[in-house]
C-alpha cells in the first residue's frame, strides 16, 4: 500500500488529534506498511531507578500502531484501539530513547492488526513486543 | 490466602516504591485474592473530548494487578510485569473516576496471573478488561 | 439480553455448523450472557501422562465463546474468531471432563468479547483462562 | 545461540515426547533462533468448507514455539506453555499446508517468548500470528 502521509504530515496530524503527546514522539519513517517511531524519554516516563515505565512503553506501541494504521487509510478515518497483547522482555536501558518498529500485518475494512517491537536505542534485542488491533468504525 | 497488608499499608508501600503515582490511585479494598482500586482522573489522564487515555487505563490495570500479587506475598518480594492482554470495550464516561476490580487467579512460585475489569464509576458495564502476568524473581 | 436459543437448540445448531465436534461438547447452560459448556474428554484430547492438550483447551474456550456470542444474536449471523489470549495456569486433572464458564462482556455490532474460565470438573481453581474476540461480518 | 538439535534430531525428539502428533508436523529448518515448521493438512484439521480449524492453527503455533524454545536449551529441560495471544487474520487457503515461521525473542532462565507467523503455503500474507510464553521449571 501507498502511504497517504509523509512523516512530516503525520507529525502534524498527530499534533492536531493528540496535542498532549506532541513533545514525546517523532515519526522517523513511514511507508504504507512499516513505521519507525522514537519516544523522547524524559523524567515523566521513568520509574525509580531510571527505567522507562510500563505505561510509557504501552503509549509508544499504541501510537506506533495508530500511525501504521492511518498511513495507508488517510486522515478521513477514525481508528480506536480494541485489543493489545504486550510482552515486557528486558529492562530498558537508562537514559536511552525508545525506538518502535511497527509492521501492519492486516489492513481490513473493519480491523487492522499491527506488530510492534520496542528497542532501547542502540540495543540489538527488543525490550518489549506488542500486537494491537485497531477498529475502524464505518463512516456515517 | 491471607493478605499481608491492609489497604493503608499497601498505599504506604506504593508511595515508597512508585512515588510518582501517589496522587493517582487509592486502594479501596484488598484481601488475599481481590483488589478494588480507584484512579482519580485528572486532566493529565484525558484525551481531547474528555475521555481517559489508553495508557492511563493500562496504568490502572497494571497497578491493580501489582497490588493483587503483592498482597498475599508481602513486601520482601519483587514483581515485574511480563505480559498483558487488554481489551478496550467502551468509551469511559467523561468526568468519572475509574474503578478496577482485580482477582488473582494464580499465585505460583514464579508467576502470578490476575484478571482485571475496569469500570467508569457508577456504570454497570466495564470499559476494559485485562489479564496480567507478573514474574516473581527468585530471592538471592 | 434474551437468548435466541435453548441449550438443546444450540446443540442442534453446533452439530449443523461444526459436525466434526458434535461428540466432544455439551451445552449445559446458556442465557443471553453466560454459558456453561462441558468437554467430554477422550483419548484424542490427551497428551502422554493423561493431561488434556493445549489445542483441546483452546477448542473448548473457542466454542464456549462462540456459543456466548451466538446466543443473543441468533442463527442468521456469522461469527469468526479474530483474537484470543489464553493463560494456562494449572495442569488439568487426569480423567476429568473440562467445564468452561463463559461470560459475554461486550456485544457490539461488529465485535464481541467473551471471558472464559476453564476448570477440571470438581476442582475449585481454574486450569486456564481465555478472552476471545469474535467478529460479526455485516450482512449482505 | 547455537542449536543443540538438528532438524532430524528434533523430529525424533518430538515423536518421543508427543507421539500422537508425529504425522502432522515437519521441522523444515531450525537454528538457535528461528524455526520453520510445516503442518501437513488432512481432513481432521478442517472445518466444513475446507478451511483449517482454529485449534489446528493453535497446535501449529504451539509446537513451532516449543521447538524454538528447546532448540538452544537441549533435551534435558522441560517447557510448558503458559500464555498465548493469537490473531486470526485471513482464511487459510483450502488444500494447502500451513507453514509457521517462528522467532525466539527472549531466552531467559525461567521464561521464553516466541513470535510465530502462520502462512498458507505459497501465499505472501500470513493467515495468523501468535506470541507464546513458555515456562522452564527449575531442575530438581
């Protein structure tokens, strides 16, 4: 599939629909199937000890899958998360940004399914993996 | 199982290990098997339109399962989330706190499994459900 | 919700749409929200050592959630499994039937979500839990 | 990681521990990280209409993840499935074998996590995906 957004257009769109997260995320790459997204880690994302919190990793996986879903569909659609499964496999490196690699596995009329691997920047092995289902309500 | 914490002792323990979330959660009930936890919803938990964000619902499910896991084990243990599956079923009511009802289904030596239902306060049908696995590393 | 099938009508319907499983399952109870289903365990469901295999437990959870979905909708609809998360928590008792207790948590126009607990007959603690999403394609 | 089995040795081992599934599966490739496994589809795996049943796809994902887990550990260990999440994304092609591509994402002392994509042979897009956690009990 062809993407209907460039990375810059997607950033503008995210700021419009989710203004409160604008400073946390950067779309580094998108095409119609894959997305690379960076989470700029700050103190508000950390647990004691300096490791990134679970809700922050969830937020990154969720927005990466949202971008993977919207890229080939375009901005006229709505999409809401209906299901996530997520495995936390390693402790994120202290002081490193997180990088999500998302891949759209299914683009149906009503549902999309996206796989996401989350890495601490510079590390070879993923800290977490997730699969998300987005529901695309019919247009009225 | 008997709980090794009262609700008040658990609140003190959460403030000690997760100081940054102290103002968000209240343990309303705990025994050795079930937990009721309130999330005090503020602007930082909301999406445009006033609905509670996915990461906030994740955070509530995660902390409720953590409390259900620690209650019968006691404070000498560590516990880390290894897996979550979560279904988002309805839009949370605007302006209402969220209430999580957690039930510990398995208390093993190495793993626990907890089911969580999340409600908008005063509503009969759940807005989300989750199941979480916590890993309890062996003591050294 | 009111059920559109009795337990006997549902058994007849299952035999019509899934003839190959007719001898494995019994609907013991259904209303518009909950289902109790028995799996009659035979040698073909067992692993060496006499314990019920994972695919057999999956099959039971899947058919129990299917029945919970179809009960309030009626036989004119289609429903296909789109997602399952399942936790295997204890070893099933050798020589005992399995009993599934299913509860329909969401009945939407396009999706249903059902929680299932699986027990060895006569045991208090569940051997497994599952949550299943069924998709209901729009009628043509 | 280095594999402690060749594909042929793994087939022998599977026949020893799971004799009832010997005729269903072929290990086509394994190294210490990835596995390719074929499911030889016969009538017993089919639903009316000729499509492969959900429990059969579950069985394939489960055994592929088991092989991915055991390959780098060796035959002295035990491993039991504790969690699966699985998405059914497309209808399998009638009359085609299924091919699973498994990748071991985490090899811990107590837990492994494996991603599996399932394809109808000859098709480009997966029919299903799954992630499985295996627990490795401590040796006595």
